[in-house]
């Protein structure tokens, strides 16, 4: 049994959780506290890094105390403390990692700096039977990637976005349709009353081979269609939202289909597709993946929405898996670990190693 506190502060959620991992790899989530900052950022139409960092500072002690209290676990009873050490908004990452360092030092506990993307990559294992290896479709506000997950710490990237992340596409499109933030849930609910076949948005990267995504063009197609309508009414907005969501789901499915083909035969007789990241909470996307997986004879594993969006439990789980695999660094080394704004989970495919910006490590 390993009891781990996980701390997550890489974007606009201040989160902490306590989990217990058994030797057979099953989990008990003893607490999962998330303080979302949507209200503080709402007037600005997006996440403001300085406001996020300050809000993390104001909340972090309280959120950690609540997580320990709800789990009825004293700090002395923890086996390890795990905290997101990147990638993300650097001010926020510093707050969570510094809090974790202080606790580790004060209580003499192992500290495990976690790559936020590894937290998402392993999040399904918290609640589902998801043995290695599996194909991961990670779709969040900052990342959109297809990754072959072979084991803890053994990841191979098969494709990623060349421009916007899926969540970013939802958020920007919601903003231009006047639906507000967070964009994903707003678009999803607007789309429930809309027709997905009213606007036929072009398939991105239609002539390009491989598993990379492009999501910024869709947003432009929506803008042009909205402008052509003049003053879109409620039904127009619902149809635009539904058509956008449909086109995005279809694009994600087409690249996932290719990744499945690339892995065919390598993942055994019952291969698994795992969803992660905030956008994996979307029912239309989950539905598209379910039907793809059904057609291909793969098993779809989609964790509950609260473990898809950013949370402390997935960071604690990544910490517990690293701890169990003997991958926890010595305390001295962990205390010296510098927070990282960029930190790729897996190397890009051969031939695409160089590049910054959206093609670089964060993408
Ligand atoms: O994983 P996450 O909580 O944070 C990052 O690591 O980025 O993902 C946040 C993103 C946001 O862009 C949000 O709009 C999107 O996930 N999202 C959704 C839904 N719920 C959250 N997108 C589509 N449909 C949803 N239901
Ligand atoms: Zn995330």
C-alpha cells in the first residue's frame, strides 16, 4: 500500500488529492479537491497567468489541508508527495512544486516531481482496468497527442497538433460564438440543440499522411460561416456549435484510426484505446471514439470527466506508479528540481526532433 498526496497547479485549477495504491495496482481515491479559478479569469476571456499564479498562492495551503482532512490522513502517514513540475504556466507550477518541496522537507517524505502530461497519460488507471500497453489520445487545453504508452516512463509520440490544441479550439470557438468560458462545456451544451450536418466544415490536413492534427482552421471556418449569417440567432449558434464539434470529433477519429493501424498487431489480441484530458469529457467525442474502437475491434477506456480535467489524483497516481517502480528521485535531487514551462512527455517521431513554438516540445 502506498499513500500519496498529489498537487496540481499548472494552469487555472488549484488541486490536491490523496490516493492509496495497492500492490496489485488498484487505487482508492481518498480525496480529490479542485478549486477552479474560472470566475477570476472570466472578465479577460481567457486565463491570465499572473492572476492564476496569485490565486494558486492564496489557495494552495487551504486546498492541501482540505485534501488531507477529507482523506483523514496526517502528513506523517504519507509515503510520498507528488507535484506537477511542468509543463504549464510557470508561476503556477512554482507555487505547487514549492509547497510540495516545503512539505517533503518538513515531514521528511520522498518528493516526486511529475510531468503533468504523465498525470493525464496514467489517469485512466485510477478508476479503470487499463493495463499497459495502450494507445493514448490526450486531448486537453494545452495538448493534443497520440502516444503509445508502453509502461510507466515509456512513452512514444505518434502524432500531435501542429497548431491549436483541441481544448484551445473549443475555447476560441466558444469565444467567437459569444458562448463564454470554459468553452468546451459551453459548446457541448449549445450543440445539444443543434444540427451537426448544417455546416460542412472542411477536413483539416486532408492530404497529409501520418497522425498529426491541425485544429486552428476549423475555428476560422466557424468564424466565416458565422459572419456569412450576419447576425446568427440562437439556432444558428447551436448549429454552428454542433457542426464544429462534429468536424473536430471526425478529425480526431481519423488520426486515431491511423495510429491504430500503425500499432496493429503490436498491442496484442485485445488492444486498448485510452482517452485523457479535459476534452475527453465531451460526449460527442467519446461517442466518435467508441464507434471507431468498435469498428476496429479495440476496447475504449474513458475515465469519468472529473479525472479527465485537471486534478490532483492523477498527479498522485503518477507519483505512486513512479514510487512503486523505484523511480522516485533522492530527496536532495527532488528539492533541486526546477519547475519547467516546457517538458515534452515523449520524443517526437524521427525527423521531427527540431522546432519551437507550436511544433516544439510543448506541442
Ligand atoms: O485537461 P484540462 O483540464 O487542462 C489542461 O491540461 O489543459 O483541459 C481543459 C480543456 C479546456 O480547453 C476545456 O474547454 C476543455 O478541456 N473541456 C472540454 C469539455 N470539458 C472541458 N472540451 C469539450 N467538451 C467538454 N465537455
Ligand atoms: Zn491538463
